[in-house]
C-alpha cells in the first residue's frame, strides 16, 4: 500500500504541474506535451492502471526498484 500511495502522489504532482503550466500559458510547453504528461500520470496512478503502448503496465504495488514495465524497450 505504501508503494501505491507513493505512485498516486507522484501522479497527482505531475497533474498539478501540468495544470500550472497550462494556466500560466507557458509558450515552452505545447498542448501535445500536456497530453503526453497527463497520459504518463495516468500510467503511474495505481487507481487508473492505464497501460502505456510502449511501457506496458506499471507495477505500482512493487518496491520502487521493481516497478519496471512488463515490456522491453528495445
């Protein structure tokens, strides 16, 4: 449960950051970037369990060094 809580907090930090960037109308970050960042937050969030097409499923219940994706990168 501690590992899942950590992932949940990280996902929410990412969402909050994206929201701040969008609300301040930063020109550096694009809408495409914001969409990508929210998708990664959803992938990290254990309450959503979104599967990423490149990263596979995140193992939120595991210790930090074992949360690696199921898929290989190369």
